[in-house]
C-alpha cells in the first residue's frame, strides 16, 4: 500500500510539474511574440515579400462569403490567393470564378479526382504547385480573417530563421448553451498546449487554417509532397520542419492574428472533428510529438478514471487534484491571454473547466480503441 501511495503522489507531482513547465513555455512565447511585433514596428521596412494564401474548398458555398469579404479587405499590398476546388458539387466553383473575375490576384485549381488518404492534404499538395510567394499562408474556406491578418502574420516572419508561425483559431459561437460555448473553449485550450510546446522547443502542431510558413523551410524538407499522410496534416508538416530543418517554429498570440471559423452543429460532428485531431496527436509520425501527446493524454485519462475510484479509495485524490490544477492553469491562460476571442460567458466557464478533462479522456479512450472519425465523407 505504501508503494502504491508513493507512485500516486509521484505521478501527480510529475504531471503537474510538466504542465507548469508548459505554462512557462506559453508565457515565454507570448512575451516573445510581443517583442517580435515591437521590433518589427521599429525597424525600417524592406520590400514586402509576396505572400501566397492557399485555401482548399470542398462544397463550401453556404459558408465561404465571409472569407471572400475578409480576404478583399486585407491591408497588405502584395499577395496572391490560390483556391483549390476539391471536387465541389455545389455552387462553390461558380462563386470562386466570380471572385477571381473581380480579383486578378486569384488562381483557381480544380480537382476532378482526389486519391489521397487525407483528401485535404492531397488538395493542398496540388495547390502548393502554383505557389509563387516567398511566404505561404493557409486558411480554410469556412473561416473569416482579420483585416490585418496577412500583414500581422508576415510581421512574425521578419526573422529569416523563422520557418513557421502558428496562430489561434476561434470558433464562432453558434448559439447559447453549454455545447456552443464548449466548442469555443476547447479550441483555445488546444492552442494553449500547442503554443506552450513551441515555447519549450518541442513544436508539434498548429491549426491548419491559420499557419504561415517560409517556402525555403518547405523546400528544406523536400516540399509539401514529402509530408507523410496524416489525419492532421498541419501537425505532420510542423513536426517535419522542426526535426528535419534548421528553421524555427513560433506561435503568435496577438489579437491581430485571430481567425474565426464556424462551429459544428451537433455533438456527433464535433466529436468526429476533435477525435480526428486527438488521433493525429496519438499516432503522429513524429516520435517526439507522439510521445509528448501520448504522455499528456494518458496522464489526463488516468486522473479522470481516478474520480470514481476516489469514492472507494480516497488516497487517489492527488490524481484528481492534479488534473484539475492542470486544466485550471489552461483556463486561466485562456481567459487572460486569449480573452478577446472568447464569448462573454462569465461563471459558465467553470462548467467548461469541469468537463474538459473528462472529454479529453473520452477521446483518448476512443483513439486507443481505434475508432476512426469520418471527415469529408471518408473514414480516416
């Protein structure tokens, strides 16, 4: 019994200590991001590089208008837009052609077939063949970007050693109630983990609808086609640049980079989306990313499973306390650093705090059970 208690206390202590280290990584990255912007504002402007904005589209006619409006309102003067129409069967192709007719800096690649294991990854690889820019920005057709988005993301690339910068994506609240608020909260808690890891030099992912990269960094790993098939192609790309090139990965934290995306309409779709992200981390091709993410998810799951056990074996209370200390730090960071992108919900965030570790444990169990989510009409 004594040995078991020692193991429980040591496990809880190590888990919390690692998360404290990650939180310090987030603070370092947040301060570094502010310094990068300050230095950029004080330096003499060189010639602005051409930025290629790459956007995959698959049946997005009902959701693409906000993106069109936000792209044409950009204050950056030197960019091109590349749309990859991935077998759309709705009005998307007509809408893309109409947009291109009014904006001559637009290119459209139409795919009639897509044989990729990850269809989005296949479409992006094809779209990258049209890129002319020194810098490449990625977003999705259902997103809305801030008016200074291209300028702000380009500013983060001022240091030639920086190969990739990830930035936050916030979900639009689709209504009132726990489900809609949780989607917004879940999204930013995931970003906190990604930015924290980058702050400690262990970059392993980012949101694929808000990433900028240097073309030279992509060339250094053999091009986009060299990225191995993955449910989370963005994580695979960033892991490869970190492990196979000399370029650095950074995380943006400023409000000027916040991208908005639509939320899912029901729990089934949301679980499918988050399970894909979770599985992408659990089974990531990159060993360091896979180890870090598995350790985190196994620790959270173990602590959550200790909750019912605590009623019969009170000595496991440190595990329960540990997981809520960890989620408490994430909640505090979300409501402090990223508050401008979150809905005003006050005390309701307490319920998000309680539910988050339980939901993460649920996804992890599904992942280890080899439950595959459906995405874009295909099991991945």
